[in-house]
C-alpha cells in the first residue's frame, strides 16, 4: 500500500503520465482513499492549467539579480554546513 510520501515522490510522473501503469493504478487508488493527496493532486492540476495558458514573462533585472544573490547565499550556507563550497558566479 502506498503512503502519502510515496504519492508525493511520484506526483510529477503521475501528472506527466510517464509512470508505470501498475504504479499509476496504485496512485489512483491512494488518491481516491486519501483526501489530502486528492487535494494536492487537484490543486497541482489546476495550477498547471493556469500556468500553461499564460505567456512567459521576463523577470525584471533587479528582481533577477536579488533572486540569484539569495540563491547563491543559500547554496553557500548549505555548502558551508556540509563542508562544500558553492560554485563561483560567472562575474567573479
């Protein structure tokens, strides 16, 4: 029997319809029996439908720069915790 954690691990393949047919049946059974996973699936499908209907938008340069700086800071912090160093940015 699948757990909610199993369902979440397989969610992308389920949505892309690329998982094994037997696994897909097990996932369907779990979704029908688990209201929480049903909500996750339903919300994910609706979100994908909204985004697929939108035109791509450029991220303003200031926002992009702040985002990349935050990501690099987070990577550096995690790398420091693990004894690994973050890769340098192309501007260094």
